[in-house]
C-alpha cells in the first residue's frame, strides 16, 4: 500500500513540474515578444541603427578599448532613440564578409555606411570640459546616423 502512495506522489510531482514549466515558459515567451515589438516600434519610429564591429583579439576594438567604450556611452545616452548592434570577429564573420568589413573597429550606420568617431572639423576644444567634448562627440555620432 505504501508503494502505491509513493508512485502516486511522484506522478503528481512530475505532472506539477510540467504544468509549472509550461506556464512559466509561456510567460517568458510573451516577455520576449513584447521586447521584440518595442524594438521594432523604436526602429520604425526612428530608423536609426549603429553597428559596431569588433574583435576580442584586437586591443583597439575589444571590450576594453576606447572605441567600444565610446559606443557603450553612446548607447547609454541615445539607446532609446537608436538601435545599437554589436558584431564580433569569429562569431559574425559571414555578415562581416557580406558588408565587406575588412578591419575592426568598424562602425556603420543603418545604411551600412562607415561612421568615423571624430569631432566635427575645426572644433576648438581648449575651452571645453571633458564632459562637453564627450557630449559633442556623441551628438556628432548621432547626427551621422
């Protein structure tokens, strides 16, 4: 008699586990769909995209580089207006070949045109603070998109 209770108990646990898993899996999928919809809406409203191409082996484009940090600062500042996508050598080689990206770091806009991380020409930075220069650089990047 006790053996039957043990089997019934395990069957109830297994059925409960599958119901629990099914319910929460559905909720997670709904959350992912909502995120994708908000991203699509943001892109349809603005259409601004920044693509960063880097390589873990490259000191000028890896996650410790200045170029990467500028793009992260840009994403923090303009992330609600611009969709920023990161591509890495070794992971995204096929896409990089398709766009003819030959070196990293490479930064492209939504039309796959190269963007240079630079202040506007003839900018006098002597009287500007570091924050002012950073703001100007991020605004220049945004305007190039």
